[in-house]
C-alpha cells in the first residue's frame, strides 16, 4: 500500500516487510529499484524534474526521515515506521551473508569504499568502486557493475546524482536489487559517527550532521526543513 506525501508516493511497509519483499525479489530474480526520501529530497523533487522522475519510478519508496513520518501522520496518511537507508543496508548485508548473495559497493572516496569492502569480505563483495566519475564514465561504471553479477548494489553518492544514475542505467546494471545509501559508507568505515539513537527517534539526526559538517550542511537543512514545514502546512490546510 502507498500514500502520497507532497505529491510523492511512499510505501507504508515497515523494515521487516521491506527486507522480506527484497529477499523474495532476489530469490525470484525480479528487479527492484529502491529509494528512500527525507524532507530535503521531497523539497528538491519539486524543482528538479529528473530527480522527481528517478524517485517516483522506483519499485519501493521508503520514508528515511523521521520528519516525513510525522508529516504523514499530521496529514492523516500514517506510515508504519521510518526505514532509514543505512539501517536497511545493514539488514540487507546481513541477509546477503545468510543467503550468500553478492553485493557491489559504489561510492565515497577510494579508501572509504575499500574499507567497507574489506569489512564485509570477499565472500559477499563482488566488486567496488569509488563514487568519483563524470557523466562520460557513467555507462562504463554501469557495465562494470553488471559484469560483477552482483545481486545487490549499494550506491553511496550524493543526491540527485545517485538517483539519476540508477534510473538511467538500471537496465544496463541488471541487478535484482539496487538502492542509494547516501553517506552510509562514511559511517560504516568510521569516518563519521551516526547520531545517538535518541536523536534519531526525535527527528534530530539532521542536527547531528550539521554539527559534524557545519559548513556543508547548515544551509541545506535550514532551507529545506523550512520549506518542508511550509509545504506540509500548505497541503494540510488546502485540503481543509
């Protein structure tokens, strides 16, 4: 089942249902393109048509941000829970280890993605590549992933580059499961730390990121969070 928040469809599945659905798709070799949305992405989708198309064409769309879960409830379209991209990736890596699925890691700096690959081990890692490539190289990167025959692809590249890349090249990649995971590799490799659990549950994970990287993050979150609140209120009262 799906609900629509700020003109974006979002699946109401919780973490367990999402993992189960992905596992079933891989077992049956059925392709699934997954994406998570937060407040910033929902705002940016309204002014970036390529990003919007890349998101709404996905097979599973989960709410990554706690603010999206709160907004859904406020609008009378409740979601079961937040399904954070990094949490889903962790659960799927554990699934890969149990099921002997192969994964491909794309994104971050070379030393970071290598550290993540070494942490997970050659038993499940079919290949990896850093996230620094331009549009002219994108097709070759997609072909490299396809050649690995990985069943899961995790892309740790900034938005909207990762969404547009996956939407454009998913037929070339031809993996049963693909998803973008933002800055997950940096956390897994230990370059940055994740917000404490209480901040995650309180919807303050964005603030923790601003504290860690103030120059890069403060404007992004100040602007998009403010616009997000305005748009949610506008939708709420427009319906009334």
